[in-house]
C-alpha cells in the first residue's frame, strides 16, 4: 500500500503542527510535510491537516485572519473537490471562518482556558474519519482551548443533527452526553462536525496529541487510521477495476 | 455645488476655480470619513463575559444595572467619493470580515474628517 501523504499547514502562531507531523509520520508511518501558509499550492497531498495553535495571535476572532492566507484558496479548492481536510482546534476555527464548516466557536462558557482530557463519543462510525470506530465508541482525547464553544443557528443545528454530521460529542466516560461532560458550553455537546460531503472534519479535541504510546493514550490514532484505511480501500477498489 | 472639506477655501469669485485653495483629496474629488464600528454578540447568543462583568457590577452595589454585553469597537478612516459609497463599503467590510454574521451584529457611525492628519 502507498503511504498516505499528509500536508500540514503552518501559520504564524501554529503550535500543534509538529505534534501532527510526528503523529502521522513517526507513529503511523505515513508521509508528512509542512506547508507554509504563504505557499499558493498544496502540491501533491492526499490529506490536509490544519493544526491547532493561535494563528495570527487570534486577532479579531480566532481563525479570522488565517483564512486570508494564500494557501487557503487552494485548501478551499481541495475541499470542494472532495479532498479530506481535518481542522483541529484552531484549525476548526479557521474552517468555520473560511466557510468550509457551518457555525462558529466562541469563548468557553466558563471564560477559562480548559486544558484536560475529555471523553467524546463517536457519532458517525460510517464517516471517513471514524470508520475504524464502533458506533457510540468513547474516545479519551485532550482539549486545550479558550474558545471552543460551538454555536450555530437553530436551522443549521437541525441540519447537522438530521444529516448525521455531528462527528463527536462530549460525553461522560460512560458515554452520556450530559451538561457536566460539556467542557465549554457547546450546543448539543458538539465536539466535532463534518461538512455536507463528509470530507471536511473540524474538531476541538486534539487526536494528534493522543497517538504516541509513550504518552499513555493512543485513542487519537483512530481518527488518522480511519483516514489511512479509506485510502487503502480506495486503492484496493482501484486495483480490482 | 461641489462638496469640499473644511480645510479647503473657495476664492471670492466662484465656488470652484484655479484660485480656490483645495487640499489633495478635494482636488481628486474625494472625501474622508471616520467610521466607528461596534460589534456585539447576537442577543440570542450567551455572552458569559457580559454576565461576569454584570456580576462584578452588582458586587460593587450597582444592582440597577442589567443586560451587560461585551463587544468590540473598531475605528477606521475611509477615502471615498461620497457618503453613500463610504456607508456601502463599511457595511460590506463589516459583514465580510469585521464581524462574523453567524454570531455577531454590528452597527456603525460615519463622520467626515478634515484630513488624514486629523483622522
């Protein structure tokens, strides 16, 4: 099987770019390369990762300025063509500001920066990013954000729920989506969502920080493994035909 | 009659000739406006910051205060041919970048300014 080529965007202020690179290259033995935000083309990549951090110092609104970086035009093109894009934390904020995902991420209800492990429930095991998971499987993933409260208007929320586009929900270790399990006040305990095509995922938790066994938690691997497997399936089908 | 800024002086003979002393902007037929834009969270959206500040105000004894909402204040100067054009541009810029229509509302005021030095 070919190695999947991950392109990891780097903005001024990105700080999870190396974590993402390490997770997919060292831990999962795939190809990874950094793509500076000033570049105009993604080049030959299979997956785009928009990593966490504080792009442009979170000026104006988180992700608001990053979306004007030259590389984002090609990211929009790549996503519209069905290419898989995963936005983690600040990457999720950038995706909403760029209009690739609906809704917005606001200041945590507690007004505090929350840095801890949370539990999220896999809502869409059929999705490209969670195909190796079972329905309702609970993953333990770290979060680290001050502005992660997912908000959308009633119509958008209904559509997300109705079309099965809520990818992850904050839950208790037992899998209950109750207010106590919600670390930031997100509507419907939403931790991650998909676009209409199912090829763009935005999530506040950091799967890339839960990949290396040395760190004691490998739940995050499942997100990347699902993606890698989707390419293997595609390749197998391609070879048959 | 042409709209001139306060800095420019018309000669005694006419309302605009080569003797009239015009600033660079008025020569180009441009006017300068200062826009003050206020961006606030939509009323339907919880503003925990506003709530915390309201709580602080109550702690200080200002119990008659309620409905505290925290927003952003943005100022900018704009060089245009007319007030209408300035309004159009500020509105568009506010919708496209200065606010996020998903969660925020904006309002703005426009006032003429004399020159960039006064902006």
